[in-house]
């Protein structure tokens, strides 16, 4: 719970600062490849943003609260949802959390959390799209990480 309060405090500080770029929100279940996109295809978007909220983004009311606070600060909002089938994400989570001998050396989410986070983040992304699709200051992108060659789809094409 302490890390959530800390993240909330950092978010409040970020939106209170002068507006020099958009607020970026990452949406995806664990091990979907958010960091891969942040460091790759989205690097320029991230570099020019005022702040990035990197998480599952799976709770509608909390998401709306953050989007509205960002818009109220005069910033555009960018929401990037990274898609990867849950089976592939589970395999990546296991690979990331184990060493060459198969011993668990890192954080391994339980199956219910991993599956639930994936489903909730997708449902929330679609609900947020429905709510904000006509707002010219909210931009949606889907990163497809399922093909072996990640790519971005702007919301108008998704």
C-alpha cells in the first residue's frame, strides 16, 4: 500500500508542475511488454511527455480521475495499451522470474493476478476509449506485442 500512496503523491506533483507536454499512461497486464515499448517504439513520445504513469491501468474510476486531473492541468492525455495474449505474458513472467536452473529469483505474479490484470486492463482501455473517443485532447494507441515484431496502432485504426 505504501508504494501506491507514493505513486499517487508523485502523480499529484507531476500534474501541478507547468505544462510542457502530454501526460502518458501505460495500460497492460504484467509481462506484456510495456517497458519494451517505452524504451523502443514509444521512446520519442515518452521523451516529450511531462510524465508517464506505467501500470496496469485496470480501474475505471481511478483511471478517469487521473485523466481528468491531467486534462484539468491543460495537458493532452495519451493512453497506450500494450497487447500480448495472456498465455505469452505468463510464459514471459516465468522466464523473467527464473534463472538458468529454473530457480525463482524474481517476482512471479500468481496466475489469478496475472490473468485478472490482463482482462481488466483490456476492458478498462475499451471503456476509456468509449468515454473519451470524441475528446480531441485524449489520444489512444494500441501496441501489439504478439507478432514478434512489436508495432503501434493509432486509435483511429484500432
